[in-house]
């Protein structure tokens, strides 16, 4: 288990949402059985360690962010689930996709065919979707609980904040957020199927609190082009070039 306080956060999530640790564990074991190989983490580290990383969420501001994202060809892009569709439609290749398989499955398959690293999360509610992971070329399995076998735990709860935890875990120098709004509106790329809006908003609130917690820890410089987040410096699109160069 991670020794940085994540276990306590996981217990809070289980309690606050009424999730079952038993079901999470079963899901992680199932995903572990589906993965053919233990993907080398060194490949993730090569893309992240010491670098400026874009973390791209599926919030309402994503659409207005695309033009700015597209200008940066050689920046590692870590993309949350539903945002994959927006990038694929705009001919931007995700370097890493973090997904619990709720997003547009065709876009996820296309990202995999483009050699994106697919970080697939297992939890009690997505067991039926996990076989899709076996179709991905470069796939890493994750859990919020105890890591084992081919299943890792980098921290995080929703696809969006898991992207940030992943970037910090592998030693990014700077993390810049796009489409990570955590407000009362759900982005059009956020969900492909019917969902409970109140539960979704509650999850976003929890994700935001986890990023506030993460920002208290020593690590990369943190920026956001989206809604203000405590511990993240708010920047405008026109300031991106300067922040990336620093």
C-alpha cells in the first residue's frame, strides 16, 4: 500500500460514497487476470519525469482549450477518459489515457491504436467493462486499494484527478491543467452514458479536495487554465508559452 496517506483518503471515499472495498478488490483481481503483460513503468517515467505535462480533463472548458493544446506538439499529454474523444476529433494524440472505461469506447480504442499508454482503473462499478482492457496495446491496471500483481496504485479517485496523481507520482516538473473545472456543470465529453448528476457533482467535489490535498505535498509546480483550485496557479492561455519555457 502507498505510504503517503492515500489509505486514509481511500477509506474516506468508501465511507462517503458507500462503496464496497470487497467489490473494488474483486474488480482489481479480475483486471489483473485480463492483462497479458506487466507493462514496464519505465515507459511512463520516460514520458513524465522532469518534464512539463499537460493534464486534460473533460470539463466544460475543454472545448475552448483545444486550440491552445494543439500548439504544443512535444508536451506529454495525460488525458482523462472522456476528453480522449475531443483530442482524437481534433487530431491530437494522447500520450497517456487514464480511464475507467466510461468514455467513448471507440475513441479509447483509437488512442490505443495510436500507441497511447492506457491506464485502466478498476472499481466495483465497472467490472462488466473491464474486458475491453484486453484489447488495448499498452495497458496498465490500477486500483484505489492495495496494489498487487500487474495492478498499480498511483493515487486518485476520478479519471481527472488520477491524471494529476499519476503525473506527480512519476516526477513531473510542472503540471498544467486544461478542462478541469470541478464546477456545477458537466462537460459534454464527460460521460457517454446516462448518469446521476448529483453523484457526478459529488465526485467532482471530492476530486477537487484531493487535488487540494496533493498540492500541499512537495512536488511539481502546479498550474491550471481552468477553474481556480487551491494550490494551483491560475494562468491564461496567452501565458502558456512562457510557463512552458521557464
